[in-house]
C-alpha cells in the first residue's frame, strides 16, 4: 500500500517519549493517512500488529490512538472474528474535517502558502521533466473520475500524485503528501456546492500545459487551482462556524497536535 512510502518511516520513539505523546503522534499519523487519501472512506486499517510496528509503538499505545480516533469519528471499530477498524464514511469524515479546520483556522493561510509553494513547483518541473509514459499516467489518473464522494477524493489524490512523480523530485513529492495530511481537499464541499466541474476543468488546464511542456502555464494553472481550493476551504470553514454544535469537540490527542508537539515527533 502506498502509505508505506510516506508514513512508513518507522519512527524511533526515543526515551523522552511518553506513551501519551506516542499515542497522540500515532493518532496524528493515521488521521494524516485519511486526510491525504492514503486511506479512503470505508477502507480497513492494516492489522493492529502491522500498524503498531510501522509506527514504532506498542499495541497498547496503538489502541489508545485508535480509541481517540473512534471517539472523534474518524474510524469505526467492530468486534468479533471479522472485527477491526475501518475509516468512516465520507459524510462523517466531512464533519471531522470541519471540526479539524475550525481548530486549525489560524494556521490555514500558512498551510495554503506551503502547499502552493510545493505544488506550483511540482507542476512547473513536471511540465519539463515528464516522460511520455508519465504524461500518459497523469492523463489516465485524470480520466478516472466517477462522481461519488469517495472517488472524487481518490481521483484528486491520484492526479496530484502522478504529477508529483513526473516532477522527479522525491523530496518535493514527500512534502506534498505531508502537507496534504494537514489540509486535504474538502471533497464533500465541492460536491455540496456542485463545483466538481470546476475541479475537472482546473485539472484539465494543468494537464494541457504539462502536455505542451509549458512550465509557466502549468505553474499558473496549478496556482489558480489551489487558490480556488483555498476559497472553497474557507467558505466551508466559515459555513461550518454557523453550526458548530453538529460535531463533538475532538478529544485530546486527535485534533490537538500542536505544531510544537509535532516538531518533537520522531519523524
Ligand atoms: Zn486537484
């Protein structure tokens, strides 16, 4: 699974790391996998032992993390022989996302600036460096849209991923995935606002420029796409301020990940 590439750097917990801190970090990793589209709505989480090993934590610590994610609504857990944890449905994730964004509101502009820096550069490089196979892969990823919530999310992720691969810079690619863990496309917002056509057109413009090997054009199209995404995000966050009561506050360890906590995380 692709998540291995970006989130699988089994961290060394280190002696200064408390179990509480470790479970908060684990919750942050798993939530980032969900927000970044590595794990989609309804997907089953990897078996507990594998996930714990990948995160470099004990199974007990993992259970604490999963419990807090479940309480916040990100995942559902069923018991029994075929039991296990899976990602919630798209609607529930949308509510989680709005709660998360309300929490992070003050950081939103910073995150968007970072995302623009990374992804505009990726588009610019991809236009110059893409091979014909990579162009075909971007084209294929972009042709896959089926208009259900989950697949719009996957489609968008697949497009940006294939573009990043064509840029031939693994550090930029990793940075893109990480920033997406902070700020994923509010796909349910696009659907509710009936703006999926805009999304398709925006990707189409980037793709055309990459096909022409027009670096400046690809960069400009990506910048426009991200600016539009940012406006949808802001609108959705503002809207959700009017019905704050619809989501329980995230418990500690899920939403809170203060930036300084994360910087001290062993990644
Ligand atoms: Zn996009």
